[in-house]
C-alpha cells in the first residue's frame, strides 16, 4: 500500500465515521420525546362488551412490537395491559423508544403497565412518572382489574391480594396482572409460590395475566386461567425465530373468553438501529458527555490528518521536482 493510498483511506474512513457518528447521535437524542402517548385507564367507561389486548415483555423487540400493535389495532381493542419489561433498561432513551412505538401505532386507547424488573431496576421513579403507578386497580364494565408489583419475582402476600380483590363489586369478574408468574416455562409451580397458589385455587379471580417467561404459556389453577406471555416483542439471541404473541380477552358483562394472536418474528434493521442509537449510544453520551467529545475529536482528527497529508502531497506534486531531482 502506498502512502498516498493510506492517506486516502484515512480521509474516507474518518469522514464516513464522523458522518455516521453524528447521524446516530442526532437520531438518538431526537427519537421519541414528548409525553407518554397512551391514556391511563379511568373508572368504568366501558360498556358491557369490550376487548382487552394483553402484551408481554417488549424490551429489545421493537420490530416485533410494531407488528403486534398493528394486529391489535385491527382488533379494535378498548384497553391494553402490558405485563412488565416494557423497556430493556431503566433510562430515558429506552422509555423514549417505547413511547415512540406506541405513538407510531396510532393507538389512543387506555393502557395500564405492570412493572417488570427491567422497568424499575435502580428505582421506580421513572416508571411512575412515565407510565403510571406501581400498583393500581380499576373497574371497566363489570370487570375489576388488580395490577400488582412483583417485578423481581417475589410471590404476593395472599392476604394483601385478597384485600384488594375484596373491593370488587359482587358479581364482577376479577382479573389480576403481575410480571412474574407462579410457574416456570414448563408450567411447574415454583415452591415459594405454593401459599399464593393455594389462595388462587379458592379465589374468585377469573384470570391471572403475567409476563417474564420467554414463551407463551396458558394453564388453569383451580378456576383461574393463567396466561404468561413473555414474548410480546422481546427475544434473546437463541430465540430469533420464535413467534411473538399477544392475548385477547373478549368481555361480555362478567363473562370473559381468551384467544391468542401469533405472528412470525420481525427483527428489522431500522428498529435495531433506532434501539442502538437512542437506547445505547445516546444514553452513553448522556451519562458521560466526554465520550461524545472524545469520539468526535478522534474521528475528526483521522479525517483531518488524511486530508491534510493529501493536500501536502498535491502541493509538492504541483511544485515539481526539487533541485538536483531528475
């Protein structure tokens, strides 16, 4: 490789790197923004018939989430429940990405989110400020919803849950939602959950909705239907071909039936680039501004050195050979 070729490579790589770096930073800081686009559930605004979409873990799967949101938009749902791990990390960039996904979907229906471990790791303040309280209950039609916080896998205290369920009017169906289910991916009850499961078996809870598991599991405990959907968009490297799913609850008075939506996986390049730019690059620079300055200076120096050396070579060539040179 000649020195001139090396200088050209420096100039091109430095320029391209600086351009890509700048574009990623601009995109990372500009994506999303604004208030959380989904209204929170209010009291009893539904008629006797309505439809609920239940989404599981989202985290890295924003491309998958877009497909699921389009599917539930066509279902004309009246309420969305998301069972935790809405974001991959508890920082501004990832919450902005989640808000962007729902804003793009154009869904303006009430939405309630159960906190997952990724959502509140390091503290719950951002979750509460952005999407709502850690625990809540509300009534829609003749269904009473109780949302619990067990983000880090702790079994709920049966007495405390019973007190919350007892506030449901007589004759209402009760739906519980929390992040971690009482069983593993094969449906085996976890030992620490046995007191809660015994309570659930004799409770009036019609549905228990959970996330966490990187699978779609439906089983019955007593007269309660338990749905654990951890692939509401999310994926791991070994699950790239796994279908994503959402549950649909069709409500008619106090009667509830469920069905599943399954879609092929979608891992779009644009969604992954946006995740990298807003969720990682911009957050790294936001947390440590010197990183942005250092990388910008380095890339500018590489491009500058390349162009300067090329310019010097061009000047020497225009001046002709020096004295005594043939």
